[in-house]
């Protein structure tokens, strides 16, 4: 394998029911940054029943080229046809870097594709950068149960493949003046490869916004003291058009659901406002929220590490300050 033959940064674009998933746009923005550093083009690869109409959006976010594969059979994700098409496209197109969102679909697809194209995969990355000396991709992810951050390289094989958690990379504003090349191919699918039949699709309750998408998060920790304490946090979140989130201690105590845990083993969030109430600021928690635009910490201990990352700190009892804030906003 001559590594020099491999050029450009590719992003697998995940669509569900014809809607591009946000993580794919985040990855296109990151791919743009990487391609500008190493030289080369950003190519967005998208599979679906009809994808041509989505191409411009991908270009506006930073892709130079869109490779679309259309077939009625590709409307919904099925492991084998998706794996086969993406692997063949990589073998033919020889990208230097291949990025995939670490969603349930991406986690199924990425390792299979990596194995078929005989390269490595760094799964679940939280930081991507380029080594200025070698131009190798530096892929960083939590390792050993989140106790260390490991930076992994793939110097001898191509593409350098990485799956990336949703919400980690910054989504830049789109530029509708950008133009690019679009190539749409009618994909051939062997019926033998359609080895899964989707019998029923159960969609998560409508209207439920994920904490990763919220502009305002009111987050509670062990210092809230009890499940009941989260009611006031919920009311404040509602008042500010936001959502409630939590530290792992609050989740482990059974006060709230794991789906709203922020941190290294929870979700990575980037809201405009993050209020951390009764949260000490352990490194594993901070890893998931430090990129928030504005952080307010409420903690009874003036030496709590959360104050080191806070833009505004309030020393006091969160169970008194939150109701007082609610009263102020009434
Ligand atoms: P504590 O550390 O117990 O802090 C409670 C805080 O509340 C204290 O600072 C205290 O001063 C303050 N307080 C007490 N009473 C009040 C009051 N009335 N008003 C105001 N403040 C008050 N943690 C996560 O959050 N997310 C993760 O994803 C995560 N992943 C982890 C992965 C690994 C591998 C490991 C080892 C740990 C992980 N943790 C994670 C756990 C993390 O190390 C901390 O234990 C956890 O974040 C602590 O939660 P906390 O801040 O709510 O509780």
C-alpha cells in the first residue's frame, strides 16, 4: 500500500428519514479544518433512497464534493448493503481520512468498514488533530474506563478511520455561497445482501429534546441532596426554555435517568448556558460540559473545582438559591 495514493478527508453522512444527522454536519466542519491543514478535499458520502436534495446542505457546511449512493433499499440503514457500498467507495476513492459519527448506526458501520478496507479504527473520539510533523491524524479518546485520554495514530494504513461522538465537534455556521461537485450514483444492491427485514420502527417519544441539543441546561449533582430537589431544577429549566441534566452521582443515586448524565461516560453538551448546581466539578464531569458558552456554578464549598471552569460562581445552598432564582424570574 502506498500511503501517498490516499488523499482527502471523507465523512460518512448519516441520514434518517431523509434528515441529515447533526453529528455528520459537525464532522464536515471538522473535516474542513483538517483538510485545510493537510491540503486536500472534503468529500461527504451519503447513502439513501433519494439523497440528491441533501447535497447542497453538505457543501454549505464545508464539503467540496458529495458522493451520493441512491437505491430504494438504502432508505433505512441495513448493515450489509451500507457496509459493502461504503467499503467499495473507500477502496476505489482512497481517502486519507474517514470520519463517521459514533451514533448507533455509526458504531455498527465503522468497525465493519475498517475491517473490510484493512485499516484501524479509533472509536468514540472526542478530539481530532493533525500532527504537524507527520500530517498523521491524532485521534484522542477516553481509555481505561475514562481514567486517561489516549491519543492514537494509524501511521501504516489508510484511511485513518475515526468515529466521533455527537456534540463534540463544533458546528460552524453554514455558508450558502459555497459551491461543490455532486455525484449521484444509482447503487446496485445484491438481494442476498439484504439479509435484514425491518418489521417495525419504534420512534422515541416525539417532542423529547435531547440534552445535547438544548441551549440551556440546569444540571444537578449530589449536592442537590434528593430526587425531590430536581423538581426545582426542572421548573427553572422550564422557565428558561431548557432541560435538566445531571452528574453521574445524581444518576447513580437513582434520582434521574442515565440519559441525562453529562460527562465522560454520559453526554457531551455545548449549551449557551450551563448551570451546575451541587456539582463538585470532577474531571469526568467537566469533560462533558466545559465547552458550554456560559457556566454558572452554585456550590456550598468555595473551593469546589467547578468554580475553576465557571464564568460566574455562587457560593451557597443550591436548594435555596434555585427557588430564589425562580422567584426572581416569576
Ligand atoms: P460530588 O463530587 O459528591 O459533589 C457534590 C458537590 O455538591 C460538592 O462539591 C459539594 O460541595 C456540593 N454541595 C453539597 N451540598 C450542597 C448544597 N446544598 N448546595 C450546593 N452545593 C452543595 N461523573 C459525571 O458527572 N459524569 C460522567 O460521565 C462521569 N464519568 C466517570 C467515569 C469514570 C471512569 C469515573 C472513575 C468517574 C466518572 N464520573 C463521572 C464520576 C466523577 O468522578 C464524580 O464522582 C462525579 O462527577 C461527582 O458527582 P457530583 O459532583 O454530583 O458529586
